[in-house]
C-alpha cells in the first residue's frame, strides 16, 4: 500500500508540474510576500526578495547603538558644575530646536529642574563635535572633548569625573562659555531587555556581531560589554 501511495503521489506531482507549472511558480513569490510581511510586522524590513534569500549567507551583522541596541530614550543622570543652573540653562539655549535624542534629554531635564533656557544667538551645529552659539556676546560651546580642545577650553578640572561617567556607559557632554568650562552633563540610554539575548543567539549561530556608534570609545565599550 505504501508503494502505491508513493507511486500515486509521484504521478500526481508530475501531472501537476506539466499541466500547471504556475503552482510551483507562485510558491516562491508567495513565500517571499508572506516572509517579508511577517518580518515587517515585527519591525524588520527587507530591501528585496534577493536580500531575504541572501540572509542565510550572512557572516557579520552591524547594529547601531542608540535606538537599536539601546532603548533610544536617553536621560540626564548626572551633572558636575559649580553652577548647575548656569550649566543647564546655557546647554538648553544651544539645544533648542534640535531633534537629536541627546538634545531632547537636556531639554527635558531643564524642564524638570524648573529652569528656562537662555536666549542664544547664531546657533550652529558642528558636525561630529556639538553645538556653538553666542550668549551675552560671548561664544558658548556644548559638545564633546574635541570641541573643547578646538575652543581652547581647559577641562582638566572635571576630567576625572568624566572618566567615571564614561566607564558607567554614559555619554558625556561638555559645556563652556567663552574660555571657561562650565561643567559636564552625563546622559544614559538603557540597553533594550532583549538585546543581550539577540546578540547571544546570533553569536551562537557563528555570526560576528558588531556595534557602530559615534559615541565616546569608553562609553561604547561599556555598552558593548552590557550587550555581550
């Protein structure tokens, strides 16, 4: 009986392929449509059917840090300054109008503190470094250490504190007014609960997982370690 069933199936499939090849011709695009549709529902977008097919050959995966491995909702956790109100009001002055997640964190903290940002002028974005503006006819800077160096600002007084924040996986923003450093702001963005499990699963499949970020290297190393 088993041979009869196997023989019947062979004949059936042969007739199907000869008489109606579209049955098999439609199988692949249908599978691609269903696969990409289900992936889209889970927030994964495929460029094409070919891209979906090629995923079985992937050897390395690169993840962005903020908003991918992390929640993407940074918050101000710490400040170090002689005058925190001055620090935050000037920082808020330069960050107003920006949609960057770090800018949002600064402005939200300013609101929580019940403070109002100063009215700065000639605000400019310095790509890869931070923000520049003018307040009371003096230049104001908000950004990374490279920006402080370019502005000739001595940040040694808070350098030790910066190291502490960076090793905690926090992003540090420096603020200066004229040639004087006002202090620094530490901002943290938590790892997504599922990030570590996803990274571990990919590595178990023999896939190298790489994190890409424009953040400070020490902070990046701390976040990478948390994500595995």
